[in-house]
């Protein structure tokens, strides 16, 4: 398939359970390998909220809105892939109104639980641990920058430990392989090459616009931004202050990632994206040909809309 002339489309993706989701400015496409070996494709028209509501497209705000929209789209795609990969949807009867309500409630609950777990693990625990270290090393509490640097280092350590543990679990290892297939396919598209397995295979599995890079950028930005936020001696108030700054960190992180992707050949941009690319050594694995086939199926469906 020749993709030259179509490269104005910005394509992003997400690895799923035995599948890949690809998103273009006009379409969301999901490809999943079923237990019988066939590939099921689901696609639907898409137009980002920031494209429909103009004032939401201003810098920083667009990153916040886009991130939240991506979470919802990603969770829905993940649920679909789980049903298809495990064979649940093929064996289930046609969806009734009650079943749709239950599915909707389950999805909402899963999003809420996931967000609460992320807040606890990456916000509450690092702040609490830093507060305890402050009792042992009083100098940490005397410097706002040192306090936030300590909090940030603990958060980064937790994040790296978390994804390292996931990479050792077989089902997540498979997801990380599909993550590699997703990146390789997108690189092939961005280079204007025909979307074939032969062209996909030699591409890098580390992409500068990856969500992993976005998270790493946010981790570093949070240290800087929080250094300008006055610390309250009351733990809960301090925690809530930091939680309220998260949207700003998201927005700034998005702008940096967008800028770095545009100027990624510049030395300073390579330096900024380097930590994220190195972290992708944990979140991406080398895919096999069947996984690349699934990623290509999703990509082709997304750009052919």
C-alpha cells in the first residue's frame, strides 16, 4: 500500500490485549487477533473534542482535554480487545438493553478505579514517603526544590518498578510486544513506505510521541512546577494542592511532547526525549510477524477512512 501524499494525517496508537488501536484525525480503528487466529477490525468515525470546540484547542488546555479523551478511548478499546481476544463476544448473545447498561457501568467503574489507583500510587505514596524521609533527613524539608526533587525521584522509581514488574507478567509482555508493533507500523507510515511486514520489521520500536515518553516528561515537569507551589504543613492540604496541579502538568507535558516531535532532529529535543525513549526499553518488546500484521491492519483501517 502506497501512503505517500497522505502523511498530513497525524496517527497515534495504543497496544491492547492481542491487538492494537490506531487513531487518525477522522477515525479510530481497532484490530484484535481472535483465539481462532482471525483478525477482527472495528472502526468508527472520530473527531477530537478540541477540533469540535474551538476554545478547547488553545495551548495547554488542549493537552488536558486530549489526555482525558485518550483515556476514555483507550479504555473502551481495551475492553473491546479483552472481549474479542478471550472469545467472550463471539460466544455471548446479542446485547440487550440490560447488558449494555451493565457494560457501561462496568466501564465507568473501571475508569474510576484506575484513576484512583494511579493517584494513590504516583501521588499519595511518593508524597507520604518524602514526608517520612524528611523526619530522618530534616534538610529535605528546608528546601522546596529538594523536597520536590525527592518526591519526584520516588515517583519515578515507583513508575519504573511498576512497568518492570508488568513486563515480567506474560499477558503484559504480549501487550508490550504489540506496543512495539504499533510503533514500528507508525514509523513505516511516517516515512512514506508501503505498509508491508517487510518495511515494518526494520523500524525502531521506540517512538518519541509514545505515551510512555509523555508520562516521563510529566514526571520531570512536575518537579519543576511543584517547586513554585507553596507547601502546606498539613499533609492532606499539601496532597490536594499537588493533585490540583496535575491538569497543568498534563497540558505543559503535551506541549513539550508536541514540540519535541516537530523538532526531534534538533540536539536539545533529542536530549529531552532521551529519558522517555530509554524507558520504552521496558514498555516495548520486539513483535513477531503476526503481531505486526495486526498493527498494520489497524493502521490501514485508520488511514483509509
